[in-house]
C-alpha cells in the first residue's frame, strides 16, 4: 500500500466514524477519541481547527 493509499484509507475511516457519530450509532466521546487518533494519519496540518476540536473534546 502506498502512502497515498494509506492516507485515503484513513480519511475514509474518519468519514465513517463521523457518519456513525452523526447517526447516533457511536457515542460522541468515542468518535472524538478515534478521530483524534487518526489526525496524524489523514495528512492534514497539525493546527486544523476541525481536528483540534476532537482533541479538546476527547480530553
């Protein structure tokens, strides 16, 4: 798997987690914890405001 494939896979996982949280099939805190863990793998800036919010909520 190439790095680009890995990043796309992690982004797909992040989108699936977000869908589950919105649908109510995953608790919000669990989703925040999982999304915070994916933040480095989705290849976004460290200061991305959306992912920073997951970190703040998780803590």
